[in-house]
């Protein structure tokens, strides 16, 4: 029973810390109006494209979801790897 009484004040203190951090009222921000602080513009969400891929040696397909720009970047890296292995684009 004694360890509980020793740990209780620490647990209460840990619960109070997020409450104090949630209200960061400082003297620097007190004079500014709420109109000057504008949130950063949100990026337009890209549509996710899901592909089922079967790895070699397995009969089970795994579903991989990425954005179209991520798929394009992966294809470009794969293309560069193939070109490097073939020796294309090298000076002879």
C-alpha cells in the first residue's frame, strides 16, 4: 500500500503537465490579434492507389497503397536501376 501513496503524487503531476502545455499564453502573443496568426495552407490530399503484389515464392498477395506521385517516384527509381544494370547512358 505504501508504493501507491508514493506514486500517486507523481501520477497527478504527470496528468497536469499536458493541461499546462495546452494553453501557451505568453506575453509575446498577448498583444497580437487572432487575425495575424494564420494557419498554414493545407495540401490537397492525393488519391491513394492500391495495388496487389505477390512476392516471389509466395502465393499470397499483399495490398500496397501509396499516392500516385509515390508510385511514379518508385517507377522512376526502378527504371534508373535497370538502365544502370544494362549500362545504358554510360560513356564508352
